[in-house]
């Protein structure tokens, strides 16, 4: 990982493949996920992103809020405009590895084609 200063954003590009509906497990070395840059070409029916965490880079577990609900962010303009979606301060994702899941709140949603997301992580 590159050298950075306190509070400095580090960006991590990842791809959601058209199948499966999730990114590869990506190493973030315990940095905290602050937000996700979403492309304009994002499939419109995938209105949310959910997250999985991993300690070993192999096994993933759903990230949940303190209330036990799935940790998710809602996309305001999926399929129409590129956006930066911030992660709620209640969702602290500071794991060694994370994974992003294309979702609609009920089920995973396949992208029409591979889509690149950019994770914004901070110390």
C-alpha cells in the first residue's frame, strides 16, 4: 500500500463482474471504508450496495449494523449518473479484506456487464 498521511483517502479500484454479483475479496489492510465511487453505467435495478468482511481473504461474512440489519448504502441515481456514495458512520468496516455486493435490498443483482467501482478508504 502507498504511504499516506492521517485522514488521507486511499482509492482501491475493484470490479463487480456481471456474474457473480459481487467483487473479488479485496485487501484493505484494516483501513476504514468511507465511500464508493459508482459509475454511470451501473445497472439501474441494483439500487443498493451491501458489504462482506473477511479476516483471511477466503471466507466472507455479511457486515451488519449495530442493530443487526445488513449494512447497505442506497444508490440515488443508479444507471443514470456517476456518484460517490458515503458509508453511514454506523457502518464501520475496518477489516483486513472486504467485498462489495450488488443488491436491491431483497436479492443480489447481476450487472449487465463488468463494472468498476472505486473504494475510498481512510486510516
